[in-house]
């Protein structure tokens, strides 16, 4: 048997481990467009360089990594992916979550609620995996039929899916990854593959206030016969200024949620709606699960206070919508650090929100700083400073100098990290270190 692994990132390495164990005698060839790879298996066959993908021919199984668009390997008669393999092979029910923003937090809230519900059932496990950083195929051998899987899914993972999870959750969708997808329509269609193969008895949970996708989702759900559970809405979860509800059931005070911002109340509503039936309406587990989750690393986390200026790490925010949510989470005057590696996003909407907020200054950094600054300045007269340095300590010092006592400084880049950093996590860690050394 001949197997091709196309793209050798985190999921590509997981593919190699899984399929080497499944087919120990197979000939496995790794294809990647980079000139050099780290951590390749000893003796592995490698095809590297800019034309590597064009050489994927004559294989019994071609495994596509998420960042490789399906049309990049058209010469392969048939290709598969870790997501498709997991959806087919998992013995446990799957709650799948996608969206442009909030999916990681929503997955984590779902897992927290389920773990509270199963606290006295240690033989049942909740597996949190996927785009959140845990490769699905690494976990698959340990999944039992009485377990529950919470699977964070990107547009890249859903691109060519032919199955849907039992419970599919779609958070807010906005333009993203337009440097990889053909256009916004292609991006939305990839996301909504999560719904396409649901059956009678499955559940579709979605943000009905998201005008970009709610109507389209409603049409898809109607065609699949899945149960329709929009939020925030009386049929699903909702909130007011004081409480979170499921239908007419009062669950807990809003203040119990440790995550700031209206966007996190929407994420909580998604998590409540997704778990309500599977926990048999366990309102106590829902309340405890929501209250127990302290937030993801690099997602709007307070990392320090210097001279009465608070610093928040929101490095995971790689879209303008995420930066908007961060801005709207605070009433204090703000200094925003924005910019990085461009993904084809438009920043005019961010500029409009900045114009309407108490923004002390915007600090534009990274490879797309000129584009970010120009589009923001099209919409506002708030001060925008372009900083060409790649030194995070200098960036943080400049932001601090722009701030005043009582202000907040927010690193919410609305762009990818790869121009200056290894990852969004590396960007966030360097920000935290720079704050610590102020």
C-alpha cells in the first residue's frame, strides 16, 4: 500500500503516526512545499519544495492536511483527511464546533459543562480535540462509545467533509483566511459543511443574530431534517443583563461567567444550547461548568498592570471581528495593538468601531501595518501610529507611553502571527514577557 501525506504540520505528523500504526508495512511518502522539515521520522521518504504537491500521483491513499486546499492536489484520484477519518471511526457522539471566532472558547465551555455533568461517572470521558491544538487521530484510539467528543473544526478541516457531527455548532462567521479560500462564499461554504450531512435526530446550534450566515444555515438545517436550535433565542439559550437562561429556566447570574464581553455571553449560549439535551437538562452542571472555565490562553487575558495601566493578551484574535469584540469588552480608554501577517481581511469595519469607542491610540505593527493603518484612518481621526519594529518589548513600551493611568492596553492583532512570530501563542508569550519587564 502506498500512502501520501500532503503537508507535514501538526496534523500531518499525527496522520503519519496513525497510519503507520494502522498499516505498518505501507510505503508512506511525505510531501511539503517547504525546503526543509523538522522532526521527520527516521528513514521517511520526503518530497519537498515549491512543486511538491504536483508530484502526488499513483497513491492508494492521499491524506490532505488542513491548510492544503483540495484543488491543490487535483491530480490525486481520491484524497482523505484526519477529520473525515475521525468522523467515520469515532465510536462516541461528537459535538462539532466551527465559526470564525468563539469556537475555541465555546468548545472549552461545552467540555467544562459536560465534565461537571459526568463528575460522578469517571469511566466516561470528555475529549476536547481538533483545531484547539489536540490532533484528533492521536486521541481516536482512546475514545470509548460511552465518551463524548468535543471537536473544534476550522474551515480547512471541513473543506471536503462528507459526514457531520451529531451536534453541530456554528458560532459567528466573518471573512477570514481569504488568502487561502477563493472568496468569502467559498469560506462560508466550507464552514457550513458541518451541517450538510446531519440526519433526523441530530441538532444544529447556531447564532441567529449573525446576519451573515443565519438565513443560509436555516435553509441547510431544513434540508437535513436536523433539529433547529438557534441562540440567543427563547427556543435555545439567551441572556439579559443579569442572568443566563435556557428557555424559561434561569441558570445562573451573568457575573458567574469569568469571561468579559457580550461575545462571551453568546459563546456561553452556544455551549448551553449544545449540552442541554445531552446532559438531561442538568442546570446545575451548566452553571458550574460555565463558572469553572477561566478562559483560553491568549484570549483577552489580563497579564499585568503597570502604573495603573492594565495589559490584556488577546493574541489569539486573528480577525477584525475578534478585535472588535475585545474593544467592546471595555469601557475604559484603550490603546490597541493591531496588525501582523495579512489574511485578506478588511479593516474598515474595525476602524468604524474604533471611531465610536474611547480609543486613546492605535498601534499598527507587522507586515500589514500600512494596510491596517490606512483602512482604520479611512474611518476615524483617532491617533494611529505605525511601528516598524519586530521587537515586542519596544512595541509594549510604545503602547505604555501612549496610555494614561486607568487605560487598558490590548494586544488584539486581527491578523496572523507568522510575519514576526512562530505562532499566535509565541506572540502572546512575548507580549506577556515584555509586560513583565516594563
